C-alpha cells in the first residue's frame, strides 16, 4: 500500500513544525545515546588495549607454586613444557609471550612507588616496542624538552626499566637515571636491585600506575628464580573474541598433559594470594584466565558506566515516548473525520493502524538517523579534539587522559533500529484508537 | 425482495445516557436498480440514519437491511467494510477528500484499497472518471486548490470509480451555492441516466428533490410517502 506511505509522508511534511519538534526531541535522545555508547566503546577499546599490553594476553596461563601449604608464589614452573603444550594446542594462536611477575617498591630521588614489576623477554615479544608510546620529556618533567628521550628496545639490557609518566613524576627520575627495586623474596627476606630507566612511556589509564617493566633477568636475579620458570604466559589470539573458548580448550589440553589446574575464577591473580595461600596443597597448579578476568575491577567500572548510560537514555526515551504518544493522540484527533471518510470508503481497521504506525515509523527513522549521524559526528569530533578529562578521577574511569570516543557502525544501526521501534511502539496505542473508531462516530466528528 | 436496497421494518435506537433515542422507527423502503432516489424531511427526521443503514456504516437495532442481496444485520466490521468498499460509493456533504492527496490520487484511493486492477487499468479508469466529472486538467491539484464544486466532482468520481451497486450522498449540495449545487445534481443525474447507476441522496432542497425519480419523505423517524 504505497498510498499509505504517501499519505503518511505528506502529513508529516504538512505538519512541518510539529514534525520538526518531535524529531528534534527523538534525534536529541538518539544523539545523546550515540555519544554515551561511543564513550563506552572508547573506554572499552582503551581497556582492551591497556589490559592486553600491561596486564594480560588474550588468554593468560599463570599459576601458583607452593613450596609449603602457607606460601603462594605467582609462578609457573616447568615453563618450557607448558609453553610447548600452548604452542601445540592453542586454537587461533597468534603468538605467546612470557611475563615475569614481581611486586615491590621502586625508590627514586623524589619518592617511592608501589608497583608490579613485569619481566619482559624481548626476544619473545616482537611487538613490545611498538605497543608502548613513549612520552616527551616535557610530559613528566617541568621545563622538560619536547623530545622523546630513551628507547624501549633497550629493555633488553641488564637492569633496564621502563616507567610510565605517572611513576616518573612521583619518583622524579628521567631517562638514564637510576632507581632501586625493593621486594620481599620467596623465602621472606628483603632483596633489592638497582635499575636504570631506559624509557618513559605515556600512561595507559590506571593500569599503568601499577606497571613497571623490566628485563626478565632482573626478576630472576632478585627473586632467585631458575631459568625454567616464568610468571605467566600471555597467549595472543588472532581473534580476541575467542578468548573464552580458547581458555576452555587449553584447560583440557593442559590437564591431558598432566598439569594440575585451579578452578576458573574471574579475578586478577593478585586477588588470589590469600585464598591460594590458605589451601593445603603444595607444588604447582596452573591458573587460566582471560584478559577480562585480569582487569575485572575495571570491567566493573565500565559496566557501571554502561548501566548509568542506559538508565539515563531510558529515562529520556520514556519522556520522549510520552511526547510521541501525546502528539499521536492529537494527530488522530485532528484526522478523525479523515479516518471516518476512509473507513466509509472501505479501508479496513488494520490498514488504519498501519497508516499511523507508518507515519510514526517514518518520523522515527528520519529523526533517529539524523540524530545518530549528528551523535557520531560529535563523537568523532570529541575524539579528534583530544579534550582532556576535566577531573583527575575521570582519567581513571576513562582509562585515558582525554575523553575517548569510538563509533561503531553496527552500534549506530542498532540505535537507529531500536529507537525507531520505540517510536513505533509509542504510536501503537493512539494508532489502535484510530483503528477502533466506529466509522459513523468518526465521520460525525468535528475537529 | 426485488430491490437493490431493501429496508424491512428497520428501527435504530441510539443510546443516550441511560435512555435511548429512536432515530428511525419501523422504516420499510425498497429501492430498485437505476433509481434516482431523494430522501427528504426536516432536520433530525432520520435521513442520515437511513443512509447509514443502507451504506453499511451501521446495523439496525431491529428489522433487516439487504444490500444487493446481502443482509447486513449480523455482519461484523470486516464484512461491512468489504461491502462498503465493493458495493457502495459515498458522497459527503463536506466533500471529505483526503487533503494530502491530489484529485487523481483521491479518485484512485478506493481502487488501491481493492487492489484488483493492474496499474495500467487503474490509470485508465481514474482518467476516465476525471473526464466524466470534467476535471482532467485539475488532476494534479490538491483539495485546497479546488473550488467547492470541483471538490464535490472529485468526490463523485471517487464514489463511482469502483463501479458500485449504489451511490449514497448525504446532502451533497448543502455546502454549495445553488448554481453549483444544481450542476452537481445534474452531473449525478446524467451519470444515473447514462450509466444506470443507482443514487440515493438526502436533501432539504426542493429544487434537488424535483430532479429525483423517486421521493421518500421522512418525518420523526418514519416514512410518510
Ligand atoms: N449517534 C447518535 N446518538 C444519539 N442520537 C442520534 C445519533 N445519531 C442520530 N441521532 C438522533 O437520531 C435522530 C435522527 O438523526 P439523523 O441524523 O438521522 O437526522 P437527519 O434527518 O439526518 O437530520 P439533519 O437533516 O439535521 O441531518 C435525531 O433525533 C438525532 O438526534
Ligand atoms: Mg443528516
């Protein structure tokens, strides 16, 4: 029934001001929702990027070694054998790196920082240098030069350390200067090692306050570890979305190879010391997680952000829906005699219903499309403008110094479809009323 | 039962608060094919109610209404709507065109609802109707760009385009000046004579009544022939 579309469009065009106002309201909510989703996506992208650079591979094969029931050391012994299983039986494997896990105090001229110490074996990590963005001296030092000092590939040198900007500021160190790592070793004694800062990288959200990167050999030295150990294997896949599936399949492979496995628990390894320390087994157990588990506390922040966004958008949507319902009732009242005429001529109720639903749907489609495009343009603009986060605490939530925005076409399309459906749904009641009008009553109506 | 329209002892009560109003009372009318019937009577006498019964816009409280052989009493909305679409044409006092559609599209509308004619046949039929009512030149104009008389011509074309068994017109000339009104009645009469279309219309106007081949007088809800 093309003529129903024609009638609907022409009525929308005829009631120009009303159409403009209503689509303005719908479009505004759409644009806002798109912005919120873009921000959520931006944060999520940052989260994935910083998590899989600083805290985890797509899948993490780590574990605890317990020399006695009360001790829990985050270590993978028999590392070569584990790696062999991973290399042979990981579906969709891209590459595997090994990261040492240490924790302690870094002491610099200006202060101290508690942080993890990631042990890098550069030969393992062809992409290591490119994933870090180095900072210019001015970013961490007052009166510093607009120039990048240092070189991430020097992580290969003995005693090398790479800091992030926030740490460099607190320690008041520059590239080439010395810091000391102080930690408690596995036998309960304090040990120290001197390190040289070889590069200072830009922060990647809150995770970078807990990550100092160094040479794996430094970790081995300070913790007196043998060569066949590592902290964790970070397994990178071609498709990060398969992480869950790959983790489960690796659990099977590793169990078949004779390794003891811990039950899966969706938390980062440093949340697990207490529980593992309280269990009464000794020896080695492997613990498999995915990247999301290792940053579960951040995922939760993102979830809260998403819930709040959806809530805000829903409230606005309800308000707009009420506006649509009200407007559609007015439209039906104004056109009652026309409805009566059409019914007399022989249009069926179902088509009257359709007529008004088509009208609302077209209005919704137009308004949400324009709104989504405006929202997307705004999001891309904000992202490109690199607007700094106004409050320090926001940087933690945003996982970035500037407001991140990422626009995903599928999300855009989904927003348009869903909000158009909401518009149509809001019109259902008035449209049903129009369809139910008795023809003689409608004809007798004087608008 | 030989007429195209048979009303047998038709009574219609309308609820009015707790009471009810008897709009027509035991009305029996038989109208044959090809007649040009005027229903006349004072205001409130029941003319519109009778036309609504004939037009399948409503069903009687008691009595039977038979249209072209179909008894409407027990029909529901869907069947009544089909009857209106296929057997009945409507002309209204205030034209009642769809104001966002032009003359051509208004006339085409019932054919689109029927959905039986091909695009080509439909176009030919609409153009034929435009020609019959003398509006070929105005086919692209919207109702607000047409005079009252022209609008009623569009309405007549729209009522006739589906070749209905009966065309009903409730005071078709009441909103027109007398010259235009006369012209409209003449047009209806021509279509009645030349094409044998059955017209039933209500009117107050004696000049219009004069043109009728048959006059049904109503007063107080009863036929007083
Ligand atoms: N829907 C209704 N509800 C209540 N009473 C009604 C209704 N429709 C008609 N009536 C009553 O029925 C009677 C007949 O009305 P009807 O409209 O058929 O008269 P009419 O002859 O067409 O009058 P007019 O010349 O003013 O158009 C009137 O008394 C009217 O008040
Ligand atoms: Mg009347």
